[in-house]
């Protein structure tokens, strides 16, 4: 630590040499001291060592009247903090820059090249940005106060779709995985489900409001088909077990002689289900009869009496009343 008035007077050689060495030492230590050097002029940089005991040195610039703090050197962390926030620098040569605090964009934007990303702490991609030439529509992300959800929205033109795009045969998944998922509208509006933005598509409309309808509207001459009500493959054989989980209506082709409806194991989850069972007599030989498992119940416990001619069709309605309880109606005989 040394200072000098930077004025070397006429003197003997030994004194000159000492004075010159003192001046060079002052330059070499950046005029370090606890106050401005006495020989400072406009433009002098000097090192204020007042807080050196706290590992802090301050570089100051003398403008002719005042000492302006230029930067603070932390000798423990080996860092330099510039005082003027408008100081700018180019980090292009720093291949692993790190922030010492939050990054404030100061009303400016961050520009990301096409197909580049924000990574996680393991340098794996988290968000990849793709560029569309002359884009006018974009995403907006809005956080939410207490009791309100964050919003992922579309911005740009007056009416803009929001496209969620899985990759390949991937699916769009909603819900937390820990509870039932609900898809709803924002406000008192109907919810409409269609395909291909409604082009050549039917739709399902859930009407908002008390006692609102749920409307299934096919496109053109299309039909509303409930998969479970579709007729299954024909049951054939003497022992048959109906699958109420998969089907609602049944066609049973009987064998000659005794046939049976075994107790099913699928009625518990289908209480209230109704449908019909169609019994078909064999095309030749003697008629088939049907005995019932204990889960099937008929009026007066009379069982089923069916037509007896070859190829006769009988229709029996049913309702699943409870687990292990399927009520059979009176057979409608001999359709033809």
C-alpha cells in the first residue's frame, strides 16, 4: 500500500532514485490508501483500502472534484462488482456463464434460436422452441393468485385455437393421477366435443345450466352407436355364461336337448342394466330347453318355456336388479 504526489523535484541522485521508486510503487499498487492521493488529478484511478479488513477494496475515479466509485473487489470471493448498472459486456466468450442473482429483463425480451431449448440442471431438454416464419400467434402463461389456477392461453389474432400435440401415437392426458379428472368450461358455456375442428364430424354437446341436456349429434346419415349395446358374437352350446360387462344384448343358439345359463360374475357392476336375450332353436333335430342358474329369476319362479320348432326365435327381456339377481321377463315367442 503506497501513495505518492507524483511530483519528483530536482535533487541529488540517491534522493531522486528513492523518490522515483516511491512513485513507481504507488503506481504499482494503484495509489492504494484510505484516502485520495494528494497528487490526484482529473482522471486518476486509486484503490480505497478502508474496508480491506472485510475483504473489500474499492476502485475509485477522481473527476477533479469528487471520488466516483467505479467497482468493488471482493478479495475473498475473487469477484468484481461494477457500481454502474448500465455497464454492459459481451459474454460470447464465456462458455459456462452463471448468474449471481435473478435475471431482470428490464422490459426487454429473450431471443431463442429455432429448435433450441431451456434445459434442466442436468443439461437435458425441458422446453424446446420451434420457429414459424412471420408468426403472429403465441402462448401466454399467467400465474394465479390464491384460489385461482395458472393459465396457459393463446394470444395474437382475434380468435386463436390452442393446439396440444402429442408425438406419434401418443395421447393427450389430463388429470393429476391421484383423483378423477374433470374437463370443464370457463364460465357458463356449453362444452362441445367434435373431431377435425368440426369438419364432417358429429358432436357431443353438454348444455350448461340447470337440467341441461347432453346431446349426441351424428354427422349426416351417421348413427349414435353405444358400443355395449352392439350384438355380440353368437353364443352356441349347452352351457353359456353371459358377459354383462362387455355386452347388453345377447343372441344364443341352442343345442338340441338341455342347455343352461350359468351364473355370471359380471352383473355386480351393471346394476340397472336392461336388454334382451334372443334364443334360437336348432335348425334340425329336437328342440332345445334352457335351465337357469340361481342368479336368474322369473315370475312365479316358473322358469323359461320357449318355442319348440326348428329355427324359432324367442326374445326374453331382462334387468339386472342386483348382484346375483337378474330378472327375466315373459318370453316373446316364435318371431318369424
